[in-house]
C-alpha cells in the first residue's frame, strides 16, 4: 500500500467495517465529488443513478454469510480514493453503454438493402483493391507501438477530440495532433511498401488509394454498421 | 492539385476509422483493466512496466479505451472544479502575487483614506515650537488578519476609566505635563531610546517572520493603520524626530508589533488583548472601554500575539513560549520542539498558526500545537 494514500485507505477500511462516523465523513467529502464526475460523464444526469447505486455497494447493502460486503474492500490505495471512485463509476458507465448497445435494434432490412444498393460499388476489381488496402492498413497498425495504437484508438474508435485524446495520453493537444499526423504518415508509407511487396507497381498502388478514396459505399456501410456505436459513444467528440 | 501524399494521408485517415473499429471489437489479449489499475494509471501510480502493459492492452481493447476516455473526462471536470475553488494551488508559481496584491491594495487604502490631523508633540520648552508629525504605521508588518499595535503602558486606573481611543490623548497630555520636568523627561527619553534600539532588532526578525507567513489582508492593514495612529502616537514622543525619516518610521512600525504592551486585535475589533509585563495579558471585549487582566501561567513577558477570532488568541514569547486561548479567558501552554525566543505569530484559527523565531525561522502547526512543521 502506498503511504501517499494511507489516509484514504484508512477511511475506506473504516467505512467497510461499518464505522458510521467514517461513512458520514465519506458522504460529506465524496458525494459531491462523485456527482460531479457523474455529471461530467453524462451531462444529462444519466450517470447519477449509477453514482447512487455505487453508494449502495460502497455501504455494503448486500451480505454474504451474514457479513456485510462493501465495495471498499477492493480499494487498495494504489490511487487516491477519489480517483478510484471515478474509475469505478467510469467502468460501470461504459459497461452500461455496451449492454444497451447489445440490445439496440438493427436498421430495417429494406433500409439496409437500399444503403447497400446505393453504396456498394459493383466493380469487383475495386473491391479487391480496397480489400488489399484494408489488409495493409491493419498490418501497418499492428506493427505500431502500443502508445501510438492507443492514441489512434482514442481518436478514431472513441472519437475523442484532440484535446481529450491528449488528456488520456497525458500529453498536450498539439502533441497529440503532431503524433497522430506522424502516425498516419508512417501508416501510409507502410501501406505503400506492403502493397509493393505484394507485387503491385506504383500505378496499381495509386489505384488502390484511389479505390479506397472513392469507396464511399463501403465506408458508408462501415459507418452504418458502427452507426449505433458512434451514437452511443461514451464521449462526444464535439465537446 | 494537392500533394499526392496528402491525398493518400486523407485516404488513410478515412480507412483508419473503419479498420480500427473492426480491430477493436476483437477480444484483446489479457484481462480488462480493473478499477484499481485504471485509477492507478490515472494517478500516475504505475511503474513503467505496468503502464506499458496497461497501454498495450488498452490499445486493442475498445472497452478499456472507453473506460480511459470516460475516466479522463471525469478527471478533467474534477481538475477544472479544483481550479475554480483553489486558483492559488493551480498556479503555485504565482502564489507570491497574493501578498503583493494585498500590500498594493493596502497602499491604495492608505492613500485613499484621509490622513488624521498631524499630532504635535512638545518635548520641552525649547522644542515647544517644533512640531513633528509621526507618520502612521505603514502597511507591511502584520502577519495575519489580527494585527499588533503598541499602546502606551498605562496605569490600571487610567485604563479602566478612559476608553482605548482616548489613550493617545491622555498620553500626550501626560507627556506635555512632564515637559515641565526636564529631569524626568530626560530619563523617559533615555528609556525610550533604549527600547527603540531593542525593538529595532526585533523588528528585523519580525519582518522575516511576517514574510514567511505571507497572509496579509487589506482590512487588517487598514485597521492597523487606524489603530496605530490612535494608539502609538504619544508613546513615541522621544523618538519623534527620528521617526520623521522613512527608515525610522519603519523601525517604529515594526517595533510596535512585539513590544510589551502590544495590543492584539481580533477579527472583531471589539475583542483585543494587550500584553503586559510579567507574562500576563489584558483582554477587552468592548473595544477597550474595560480591560480584564488574565494570568497566562507564563512568567516571562510575552512578545507578540495573533487573534484570528474574538475568542481565539495565540501568544508567543521568550524561551519557546506559546500560549493559546480558545475561550478568551483561559490559557494553555503549547509545547514547541525547539527552545528559542519567539518574536512573532500568525494564526488563522484555533488549530493553525505559524510562529517566528528571533533568527527568522518559522514553525507551523495545523493541529493546535500537537505537531509542528518547518
């Protein structure tokens, strides 16, 4: 246990043991903090119910073999109690979003077919080129170091802004921007190299890029598939 | 025509969105981050290897990325709220601006508030025609909201029968009366010179102590100005010629903070303490109309005090003497880890105080003297 957070660990242990005075102090000090975190996670107030449920688990309403089981027993003091509480809240919020996404209905079949007709190219050669591109991109991303991949994930998958991406990586927004640009360039060079290694000449490599750029149908299809995910994304990129 | 590489980078940009989403859906290697690890990652509580492992997992795990992003947003909101509540901690390098701004504000108040009528002091018949104006104490010395000023040491009967604000005038009259007695006046002048020399030495230590505490308010300073103008004018009649110069005025001002006879004014000016020789103090709860003598248990004359509220007062003195009253009646002695003469104290409440040694060192307690930190 880190001595840095010894006071937090002590408070958590006393709360877990049912010390009412400790619990009162905890509520007084941490309830506003937890609500503020909930409001930051979902400004509409949707995360507050998670914060309330968290209180019940922290207090230890559930019992096992006659013993009160408090969530506090999982706090080991590797961080401040406040950060740990926010982490638990973030974990529960993300899991709830993913759970809801699982039950999200798929678009209507007719709508899907219409999207498919309008979006998918009929040119089989173009489809092959785009597939080659995607394979090359996947392989190029896989050879990046984990920090670069995490940055890409925050920006492209979680759709965070540059500032938010920088905060996750603990780097300045401008640094995140520069690193993303550098990584994109590295991926492009790697893709070009891989395409050439697979036997394509410069002209065919250019065709691959052109096919991927004009493959709006496939990209649209991808967006359609991930549309729900985008809508349910935990973090709104525009904020 | 755009640079072809830029066009291709744009294409890569488009492809990354879809490719990474597909890749992130696949189950990554290793278990997802638990809240403990996630929090430690956010608080920089992981070593290099652990951090690398966390980032390696999260790089391919959409769930953990989402948790990191969500936690980051909550942490950011918390940090923003902390900045609003505690701007000085957010920018510790600018903390020095607080006392500087307070001093500047006090100077403005000093200039803006009309000066009192100059006091004319007559030392002896030969000097009766010479009028000397003693400048009011300038705003720099007090180290807390409660300031210390030095009234004249008055006989008990005088203290009880005349209001505090009349003390200066009484002393002035007394001084004028003594002007007819050259020998007595000469003796008083010598005594005051000796005191001034002693107090000038203490003032240097006080100044460094006050600088260490760094909490000066404009109100306190303004109050200091007014009270000092009221209460210290007559006492320093012998030193008046010297006080006409800025350096002498500074010396005079600092001296008032620690001499026996020091008055400690609380946040409510009606409640004050006055240090008297022999370790006792006097307290007034009615702005100086009546004074009650209190025994503190100390036998040495105390040096300075600080009263952050009407019922709380800290006193310090020689040989590590620290006394605290929380009811404005009784005093308890507080142990100090170092045995040396104390010359100043600055308190913010009944638990938090900073004491200053004569050599400029300071000790701070935040638990009513149970422990002290440098």
